[in-house]
């Protein structure tokens, strides 16, 4: 499976990706780099006002094994206690994640019915803009 930054021209959950992030790359070791802008009023992400502000990472999943019966993604540890989310039937194969700490990792778990493969992506090189950085 391939994980990459979602295109800046896309709109996910009511926000343009370019309003969420800039310069996002992933190296061969699975380490993200780039800037997550500070966003406010992201009502499409959550109905909970406490989750509508912060730093959000938008990614695209492609080249998923055609034999996969399940592909789950999410941040670990989750700041909001959310479990991994199934994307196998998501037609867009993308996701937005609220990053609250550079200690978090993006976790992808793929199952084909006989074996499970787990991948962890390092977020420690991302820059998390704060409200006073002029973003939002």
C-alpha cells in the first residue's frame, strides 16, 4: 500500500487540503515532513467544538492489496480515544487526522483473511503551527 499526502486541490470534510497543510512528504522509511497549519472552525471534521481546531493531516491511501478484506487507519496513541477506522469501502481512500503530538504515529493495519500487516508512519518531523503563527 502507498500512503502519501492528499492533493492540495482536494476538499475533505469541507476544507481544502491546502488550507490544512503544506509541503507534506513521506520518505522511504515512512517519516512525514512538512507543515500542518493551525485550523479553526473545522466543523466537517467533528461536531464537537473541542475537536474543530488544531493541526490536521490529510493523506491518501492507494495501491491497496486487491486481496485485502480490511484496511484500518488511525493515529496512535489517539488523543480522542478513537479506534482505527476502516477504509476498505471508502471510495476516496483518504483520511484526515487531528495531530496533537509529534509522538503520535499513523498506523495502517491491512488484513487479507490469512495474514495481518501493520505499518507505522513517523510524524515527529512535522511542524505543528500554533494559533499565533498567523494560520487559521
